[in-house]
C-alpha cells in the first residue's frame, strides 16, 4: 500500500480531500454513453484509447499511500485499460452493461479507474465510459469521448498533451484570487477550523484504516442488494430547440426549467417532501471559472439551497422563482469553500465517513471482513460513525446535474454521434437524481435511482415533467 520514494517518476500528484471522498465508495461511479451511427473499428478505438492516456494522465492511474496515509496518483505499472466488446441487442442494453460494470470493484492500488464498453453492430453502436468519481466528473467523460472519437477517425492525428490543472486545495489555488473574507466570515472560518481540528483529534485517538479487501466487502454488500435503474426522457432536436426558445421567453435557463419540472412532478406524484422545503443540490463545473482547458479530472463544486414548489402558482412562475433562487445562491457562493473545508480534514477520516461510516454495517456475516467492519459500525462513539450519520441527514432531496450543451462535432470520419446519455452516481438517500446532457442538438435526461419499488413512481414523474415542459 505504501510508497515512500518521493522521486518516483510515476507520481502524478496528491489526491485532494474531495477526490478522497469518492475513492473508496462503491456508489461513486459515473458513466456517459455515446450512441454512434456508422461503422466503428475496434482496433482504431483501442489505439485511440491508448493515445488518450497521453493526453489525460489520470486516465491510466492507480493510488498509493505514503507512511502518513496521504494518497497519490501514479501512472506507472498500471494494467491496460479494459475495453469490453459485446454484440448489440437492444436500445437499452447499455443499462444492463452499466449494472454489470457496477458489480466489479475498482482495484484502488492497481488501477486503472476507468473502463470502456463497446456495444457494437454494423449500423449503430453504444460506446460507454465507466469511471470512478475520484478521477473524473461527467463533463470530463464527454471530453474524453470526444478525444477518443477524434483519434479513432484520424489514427495519425497529433496527440496534444494537456498540462496538469491546478488541484482544488489552498496550495493549488494559491495563484487564483480567492474571495476576501469579512470579519464575520473570518470568525466563522476560524470556528469551522477549530471544529475540524477537534474532529481530527478525536478520530486520531480511535482511528481505523481500511484497505482493498474492506472496500470489496462493502462493495459486494451494496451491489448484492441494489440495482442501478434509469428512466429516460429523450428530446428530439425540434423539442430541444422549442424548450430553449420557451426558456428564453421566460428569461430562465434550461436547467431551471428541468429542475422545476421534476420538482413539481415529484411534488404531485410523491407528495410534499416530509412537509419541509426541499434541499436542492446543483453541481457547478469549475473549468470555465478557472479558465483551464478541457481537462480530465474531478473539477466540480456545488451549491445547496432550499426550494418549495408552490402549486398555487403556474409552472413558469415557479421556474422563475427557482431560477432566481439558484442564481442568487450561485452568485453569492464562494464555490471553492466546500473543497477547501474538506481539505482540512484528516484524509483517513474522509475515507471512513464517506464510504465506511454507513456501509460497514451492511456487510453480512460470513464476509471476510465482517468482524472488523461490524465492530467499527457498532462503535457509536467513533467520530467517523457519528459524523457519517449526521451528514446522512443532510443529504439533498434533489440533485440536478445538467452538463449543458456541448458544442462538439457530431461527425467523426464515418461515425456520427447521435446522442449521449449521462448516468451520475446515486443511491437510496437521494429521492431524485437527474442527469442531463445535450449533444448534437438533442437533450437527453436520466432519472436515476436504485429502489425497484420506485419504478412506477419514477415513470410517472418523468411523464408529468414532460407534460409541464409542454413538449
């Protein structure tokens, strides 16, 4: 597990706290599927994947810990990135393949943290990228697919290496102009730092460290009991264009309209959210704000705010309310704050809270690490266990991840990109997780969940949201 050679040429960089948050979590995988019309060469595709490794260092990486349990990315001694090729059978086959991939744990200390699946036929194929959230976000996967298809269509295309982007830590962001704090904010920051230091101290007095076998125990326990499910809302170019026009008429974004439509549908189908306002999380891409290129990494922050859908107002009035609330929260937020805050935590505590604090108790008797993990889970005085359950109560009711409209060429040689599907990570803690992506003028929305009992509910929510958008 440990790697002490500081001069090792294979070392890329340290993992920041936000990446560590996802590293050991069996739920934290993200996938984008690209539907391609026309023939696609497996040989050229595989060569293009190898070229993509030169463009994006994290694409072929593994993790190593040092003697202080700091984690580093390395790109040496990493096995070949898997490309699994299967015969096309149906339009929704990619969802079956996604569940197949979900059941295979990543090897943290071996790598790589990404896998590819080609569902192939002569006329149409689905190219799936399945990645671990610690190295990528949804936007990163779209850029990756673009680069791979470019090099598949043009095998002699020059490889343009991208520089490593700044890491999302106080050190990595030191050359950016960060927000200056008022006296009130400084006092709040000092209090937060004091509380984090106290948590770290308590944790270090009762620390539990985890390894690959522990991870595979919680991974197996979770995916033996759950299956990733998706309901699709696919818009034609005409419907997408119509939605954009209607949003412009009402001076709102497509993201606000989609968010409000699904919140309204959820309200009417499932009832008010526990009698309270709904906590809504909006992930925010940081690439444009930091003026970095199309880098492959985890580069998102988010804002969380409360919103209650008002059935006494019409739909577009509610959209405007949502849009104004979201805009105010985004404009007033210091988007780097959550990333810098988690960075202050002991990274082994992040491992324990984010992955093992809740899931350790799901490991059944007879598992190879049952004794260790059940003992850990039952220690209610352990700081990680207490914090994990506290944070569980703060989980947002709705997560709306709209990757936006990608202006990328849809024709690559003999291949044509028809559409893309975005499947973000989800679990039963989040009642409504939406993933949206527009490529080639077609908006595709996914409703993501894991509870089989919710199939009927989610289909009704999808259908009602479509009616509200009047498409």
